[in-house]
C-alpha cells in the first residue's frame, strides 16, 4: 500500500520527485541546508538508476501569486554544487521531450496547487511516468503536488525520508515502559488532537507555553495577560476534569524575568508568563530522567527573546542527556535544538511540524489515505 522506492522502476523513466526544499531564508540567503541534506540521498539514489528525466518539485514559503523573493532560483543556486546540471523551469510542460535534471519553479506560484485542481495534476502527470514522494513535512496537505499527484499517478513510491519519519514515530508510539509527552508552544487549539492522543498514550503529559497558560487559567489561576487561547478554555477545563495525567508548571518567569510561584502567589494585572520557572524545570527534569520514551513538541517559552530561552534550552538538554528513546517535532522546537547543536543526542529529530503532529495524533496522513483509497477503488486486474 505504501511502496518504497523500487530502483527497477526508474531506469530510463521520467520521474517526478516531490520534496520539501522550503528552507529558511533571509534576504535571499539560505540559513539552514538541513532540508536539502535530508533529501540529497534520495536524489542520488534515483540518479544512480539513470532515469531519462528527473523533475524535482517543491514549494517555498506562502507566496501570493508569483513572488521573486520566493523563487526556487535561490534554492537552485545553492543545490547546484551537488547537482551541477540542474535547470530551473517555469512550467512542467516546457520539458515534454527533454531529458535531464530539472527543478520546477515554486509549485505555489500556480494558484491551482492549493485548490487541488485536476488540470494541474494532469499537467504534472502528462510528462512523467512515475511519482516519488519524499516530502513528509507536507504530507498533511491536500495540495496538487502532494495528495493530488499521488491519488492520480499510475505508479508511485514513497522515498526513504518519508519512511524514516514514520518509522521513528511508530517506534516511539509502540514502546513499552514509562512514557511522557512534553507539549508546549503557542496555541492549544492547533494541538488539541495531539494533546488528546498523548493523554491516551503517555503516563504523563508535561505542558508549557500557551498550552500551559490556557490550562492554568482554566484551572482557576488568573494568568492575566499571558498568551492563552480564550476559545479553548472550556476544552481545557474538560481535559483537566477528565485526566490526572496533565502536569502543569508550578512557576514561571514574567516579562521582567521575575519568578512567580503559582502555588503561593497570584499574578499582578498586566503581567505575562513568558517562560517556565526553575522549580518547574526541576520537576520536569525528574519525569524526563525516569522516562523510557519521550515525545516533545513546542518551545516552553517565548523563545524569540534570548531572555526567555532558558526553559526550552534546559528541557532540550535534559532530554538530550536522558536515557529514554526521544523524538521531537515542530518547526520552532527543532530550531531550538539546532541552535544548541544537540540534534545527534536525540533518537529522532523530525523535519516536520504539522505533519509530525498529524501523524502522531492520527497514525495516518492524507498522502497515505490518498493512495489507500486509490487501491481500494482500483479494479482488480485479470
Ligand atoms: P512548534 O513550531 O515547535 O510546533 P509552536 O509554533 O506551537 O511550536 O510554538 C512556538 C511559539 O510559541 C514561539 O513563537 C514561542 O515564542 C511561542 N511561545 C511559547 N511559550 C510562550 C509564552 N509563554 N508566551 C508567549 N509565546 C510563547
Ligand atoms: Mg511553529
């Protein structure tokens, strides 16, 4: 149902490869090459089998129509070192009969990409024989170059990065022993399915950030001006009533870096909690040390400011030195780990945010459903 890359099916074929080259950029300069380095082995593997043509597809950012700042020209410039012959093309139909290695311009420049327009999917498929999907980080999106091409392609496969991401999550979820999840970040509402899943899977769910603020507020502690989801207070209250697995911070840092003990003092009007406090760090470190499996998503404080990075960094370091199996996903959490240069001390650092949350929460992804449905609907061949 989820076929892996089969080298025999590539020789002399016209191959389309969907990857994620949405790399962080500032003024046209690429800040991290991690996404490219993750898919380069897939590309090398495909090229070893001598396809007639390889067309690489990716999005970059959230363009509104055609925006030169988000052109894949910036990406082509840096990946040329590894793939000297790669040509940037505007439209896939421009290379009907040509062989070679091509990089298609930002798929999101075409407004039909996000609307899952069949005319765009047909355009993609008209010039290629097989689709290889290795963009785990967008596999929760119903877009033309994601679920669209997979549902319509006659032959397709999933690349090694996709399988690696799934396997790391499957491994974590299936482990026995003490399990903890650390869930933090900005909004509870975007992470509700993940929180619910973790409340069934884990022995304890440790929270921070806006999620913790919302839960604390729902429990009756006035969080004043702290970041919280006012629309999720009822959900938060229901969760607190239903489970004893949630572990909430016992102290926090306010905007002037003052430590506030939630058990013995209340917050003043206008105050905001921007990081977890030292007692919470100690408490969470104990859970982390004793866990056999740790799943982490979301910075524990307002990470953009160096004054409130300590909670996130200390939690990252605790997980890195713990003996349990550890995985982490989420754009901002992963960036924090990269800043500390400790990625190698985790069992798996996902390349994904939304797709990571989706797969952990539901055990499936829209791309998997796209091909599963196709197989069910395909007539049996004689
Ligand atoms: P991820 O990308 O890892 O899934 P999120 O996007 O959910 O994480 O959350 C990251 C954001 O949450 C960051 O912008 C960070 O500053 C913010 N954040 C976390 N805790 C707080 C807090 N206490 N107050 C304000 N912002 C916070
Ligand atoms: Mg984020």
